[in-house]
C-alpha cells in the first residue's frame, strides 16, 4: 500500500494529478474501509490478511500499528468524534457484533451489542451519541439501525423494509440520514429526516448509487456510482430537503466497490479538500504497483471550473 498525499495545489484524476505526491510505503496488504481520524492525522483500516484485524496508519510518523488482536474477523472501523476510540465489527464471540476500544489499542475491548444477527458499523452521529450500523435480519435482510453509545447501549431501528438498506450516515448538522437501498430495483442513495426518519423520504442519486458520505460542511453529499466513479450532490441549507442534480467528481479507477457489499472504501478530510481513496494492486503481476490509498486535495476549485455555476 502507498499513501499519496497531494501536498501541492494539484489534485488526482479526473482533475489534474500532481507530480508533488509523496508516497509513504506501508506493507502491501488487502486494505478495506479506510477511515481518517477527526484530526486527519491517522487512518484506520481493516486488513484482510490471515488474522483480519484493525490497524492504524499514522500519516506523520508513517507507522502502521495493529489495534485488535482477537482471533475472529475485525472489520468496518469507525472513529468516535473525539478520535479517542474506534468502533468496529467483530466475530470475537461468534456472530459479528459491535465493539469499541481505545484507538491506540490499549485497555479492554467493550462489547456494544449482543445479537445473533450480523452487524456492520457504518458511522457515528456528529454529537457522538449514536452509532449507525447495518444489521442483517433473517426476514428483512439488511436494515439501518442505531445503538446508543451511553451506558444503556440501547438499539433502535431506523429503516427496515423487505428491501436492502445499509451504509447509513447522519449529516454533520444532525438533520438528515443518508443511506443506500435497492427499493427501486437497483441501489440508489436516499435521504430521510433524522432522527424522525418516517417524516420524509427522498431519492438523491439518479443512475444508481452506493456508499454515501457527507462533506463536513453538510452542503455536499458524495456517493459511488454503479461504475465505481465518485459522484457529488450539492445540499442546500433549507427547512426541507433540497439538493442539486448529481455530477461526476472522480472517474472510476479507484476501489470504491459500487454495489453489492456493505462498507465504504473512501473518506474525506475534515477540511473537505482531500479524499482518501484506495487503489487496487496488479493481481498476480509482481511488477505492478502495490495497492494505494490516494489523497485527493483541492478538488473543489477544479470542480468549479469544470461545472461552472450560473
């Protein structure tokens, strides 16, 4: 894996790839679900090696540290807003449930849920009080749920239907829940009011979509298209939901997994100027470049040039 940080004024395809990228080598592995810490100094990833654990890459010190050690599969890491804890899904005791622990790997691992159903962590609400996750129910399939991060660990249902709903994430102002669902026959991005999710329901994507992500400003919503490209929707500050038509932001070619699996394979920096994206390796070709994580910086200015506003 390489971490490429466009520290100059350039950006990564489909805009202009800068020659000022500086690779920070890490052991080549199959990394999934990269998540930037709230201070953008660390990246939590799930490593799909023989032990399938959570690791943290320190961008400044260029060190990779293992933070989970149990023999079961650990995946889908999510940071708490203060950056002190990591929440993740684990098969430590059988069914894949939710746990959390200190982000530096110290201290005890605490179980958050106890269910027979598989659960995958998705995102923490901006106030740090709830974890949004996906639970696979034998009757209804994948549903969007939440668990309180206080001492009660109370679990409540958010979106459930005969269709698949997953990858829920709450907007930075706490007003909207974005998620993906296949109620139209293919996966699209939908938004509902939060926490009163039954008071509204809007489709955001127009040609298929998965893995939604809010900009920290709350005025942009991103998602992966069926081809793997990254799409952008502008969100208006209004009393009711109002958004622009989706536009192409980053062409396909990065590891975004357009549909069919839970979890998100990209992230955005707190300042909204850089994307963290995965690049696949060359398969059995040993001379090919190893997997990469790409940091896309200053994309907003180029977007204004490519899609001028009237």
